């Protein structure tokens, strides 16, 4: 009875502390007997290289990254008692993973492991030999592999897509939501006191009539002035209409550490009135691509920087905004200067603030600060607005001719100067076939407007595209283009790579030239100066494939087999580097005297190495390794091991 009172008092104390904060807190599951322990060297000072909610390129980081001093082989301890419910082995992603389910219904995940330990290690090895596969995904019952808190279940490593040796650690609830380990568990090993710090603020126009410093578009400002934990932008930002604020902010994890975490708690006030609140407290593991609605995807694709949007954009259905009073979109007050305050807070409650002012302005036609254009005419599309910039030929002739289905609409610039004229077209009202300014023409190749949430089939001369109902986050102004190259190649441009897709679309291409399709042929997406393998098949004269990325696609032929470079071959082990320059490695298989031999594979280092089922039997006899790429080309290495 006494212990029950203690637990009850602790529960109300925690909730009282939470009530004092302006930020909401996650629901915490209390285990009846055990608290979580730090899985690497529990009780000793530790440090992190990443936190939950951090913005990664394709997903929200779902847990914490625990540093291991750039070394592998640290004992990984069970954070709580329970049973191993799942093990996954693979060459990329999380690499080697253990899922440990606990009596409270939560599951802890331990990833990028080097080796498994205990009875489960032998079982995994046997299952790999039974299946004759390196990559396996195994599920276990409650009574198969039980562990106690503190047991060594694995050794830390660098497997999968890890950028360096560390342990990735998750806590997930019964619904497979990732919870913040720094809030659910009490880890004194990594307590820190440094608040988040802003780097840049971006302010962007959210409708055709909005302006920032007399212009339409998106503009970045450094939060350069600092006093303690308060930052500011010295110069006021002139604006009108509806605008949105974005921020780059990072949470330094330790003094003199090069590592930063994400900023899960952000609030924005305008003239002391709360207009936006974000609290990333748990993450739906199945919604990884939803990150594209929270961060500025176009800026990420063009510059590689990850800005948090401090407004809820169209298509953003994330559950991070329960405390937000609205969308966060700001309508500039026409009558007075407004003060914007952005408060950032980490999982430990450390906070900082950035402040700047918005000065109202009336849109003007002449903007003296516009820079000269380096090309005669150019255009860009942001949300629903096409921005056209052109060199004016004479002061008297500044009209743009917009051609729409055989009709011509003449419009004056929305603003400009002697360096350039700027025209803004609301694509919801007008989709130009072409635009001409001073005899210079642009052709945006926009074929159709496709609303989100609606299944749609587009039929073109050289390409058909099928959009499932859930494929789009927002209305898409689909642009397509077909280009026949001098070297007989055909390039099919579908959409803009700066527009994210929520799920895959089906594409069917009609080549102008006959293709004698073989297994060596495949569709590739242009990626910078290289190509990314997509796949596809030729059926009834059409090439069919699926894609989750817009871009330019081309059919290439890969007839070059993968390379195999010997590193070590002896009676103890074999190790090789395997690479393929175009389509990529598909399969590999090794044998000794005709018997299948397990080869581990690390895709980031292109390394494979052997592991025998019976460690007491040396590798002797006829060894053979076959490596096949996605185009079906095969290389073989053979050697007799004495």
C-alpha cells in the first residue's frame, strides 16, 4: 500500500510540473517496476549525435543517436526487461536492428548494430543459412528470447546507412509511434543545458498580392544580433498581405560538440498574440514522407537547407499542432509595426527567442533595388503563382503577352525597374501556354491542374501518368516535356523535382524510336550529373514504371558487369569490395565447395564478408562469388582456398 502512495504522489508531481509549461508534453507510460536505463555504459557520462524529431532528408529522426566515440563494439544493454520480438538484418537503412518489447506495451529499438549477442545471435545465423539470404526480417514470440534489464543484447556498430559508429535508440508505443526518449526516460547520462539557436529566418509571400521588401517571393535573413539567449534581426522587414515565416534552428547537444539536434517545440507570437505552436512529441513511423509538408521542400532541394515552416501548409496533416490557435499564416497589419517573437525549446526545457519587426508597406510599381537579369526572360512557380521576370526592351513597351488556348492577354508588370519587369500570374485563374516579353518567349509546358485528394489520369502524346487519390499534398500544375536527343536518347520530363509526391504514380511512356528491349534496358531518373535506377518494363510498345519523385527520365542500357575487388581470401574469412557504376548491385551469392556461404553486406562501403555457420570448420576448397546488377549483368570470382 505504501509503494502505491509513492507512485501516486510522483504521478501528480510530474503533472503539476508539466502544467507550469507553455508547451504541451507527451503522454508517459509508467512501468510498474523499472525505469528505462541508458543502453550504452549506463551510469557513465554519455553524449548524443542526434535527437528525436530532427529533420532528416527523407524523414523525421525517430529516436536518439548515442555516440560511441567513433568506435564499434560497445555492449548494448537492454533498457528494460522484456523479450526480443523482432530482428532485422539489411545492407542499408538501420542495418542490424533488435526490437525489444516490454511489459508496459512499449518497444525499444536498437539499430546500426555490429553483432547480435546471446541465443538470438545463433538463431539469426541459422535462419540466414536456412533461407540462404543475408537480409532477413524475423519475428519472435514472447517466450523465445526473454531478456532482463541490463543484459547485453548486441554490440554497437556502424551497419546500414549510418554515417559513423553510433547506436540509434527508439522508444515506440503499442501503436508504433516513436516517443521522445529524452522525455519518456530519465537519462542523467546526457542531461544538457544549452538552448536551441536560430541561424536564419525566411519570410515568404503566400498570395499573389503579398510583398516583402517590395517584392514577391521568399527572402532569408540572418538572426545576427544576440544578447544571452535572445536573438534579433536588426533591420525591420517591410511586408504586406499574407506572409509565412520559416526558421533554421538547431539544438547543440553539448558544449564544443559538432552535433546538433532538432527543435521540437516552437511557438510564434505576433504582438504577444500566439499564432503558431509546434510540439513534436511522437512520430508516426508510417508517415515518413510527411516531413515534406513541414520543411520547405523546394529550398531543401535547391540549397540543401532544412527550414521549419512556422505555418501549417496545404496538405500538412501532421499531429504536431494541437496547441496552435490557427495556421500560423500572418496577415500584415496595415496600420502599425508588428513584433514577431519565435520561442524555441528543447526536450530539457532549455529555451531561446528570436525577435524581429514587420513594418507595413503599400505595394509599389517601381522597385529600385531589383538586380539586372542575366537572361532575357525566366520564370518560376511557387505554390499557385508563376513569377515571370524579363528584361524590358523600352520604357514604353513593358507589356507581357500571355497566350492561353489561342487567345492573347496583355498585362503590365506587377512591379519592376529599368533592370527587369516582374509579372505575377495566378495559375488558379490562368495557365499560360506561353508568355512573350519583348520578343522573348517562355513555354512552361503546364498541361493540367490536378487537385489533391482526387484520382486523376493524364494522357499525353508521349506519356500517360496515373495519379492515385493520395498521391499529392497540394494542387499540382503538371508540366511535361519530351526531348529527343542527338544520340538517339529520349528524355521525358514529368513535373518539377522541387515538388514532393506523397505516394507513387504510374507512368507509361511511348518511345518515338523502336527499342529492342532486353534485361539491360531500364528507366533512370536524372540526378545531378548522374542517374538513379528506376526500372520499368516494355509492354505492347510502351514503357511502364512507378515513381515517387518527379524529374527527367531516360532509358539507358547497362551492359557492364559489377566489379569485384578482393580484399582478403584465406581459410578464416573472405572479404571483397563490390560496385556497379549504373544500375546498382541487385544480388550476390557465395559458395564453398558448392555449399552456400553467408556474406554480410554493407552498401555504404560496398563491402561484403563471410561468416561460417560452424566456426570450427575452416574455409578450404573451391570458393566462388557471383555478383549481379539490376540489369542482369553478372561477375564471378573463383579461387581455391588451401
